[in-house]
């Protein structure tokens, strides 16, 4: 009877890389999308209220969130294509 050790079958370093990258992408992507949504919502509210300076700040937050989301998606696709 053979005893198979998981260490010989599984590349644990690669597995840990996948785990931390998945967690980072999940948390980072969620946070970036949340920034975009909050920024866009607050921008619309403050613009309607006539508070231009605050609206501009939240527009920048929304744009930053969208750019980060696009960057995360682009980086993920690049990693998939070049593997």
C-alpha cells in the first residue's frame, strides 16, 4: 500500500499564491467598487444640493474607484493571458 503525501502532489507555494491573490483581489475589488458607488451617489446628492466643492471631491472619489476597478480587471486579464 502506498502512502501519498500531499506535499508531493500539490505545489503549496503556488497554492498560497493563489489564496492570497484571490483574497487581495476580492477585498480590493469590492472596496474599489464601493468607493465608486459611494462617490457617485454622494456626488449626485451634493450637486443637487448646490454644494460644488463637496460634489467635486466625491466625483474624484468615484473616478478613482472606477479607475482602480478597471486596473484590477486589466491586471487579472493580463495575468491570465500571459500564464
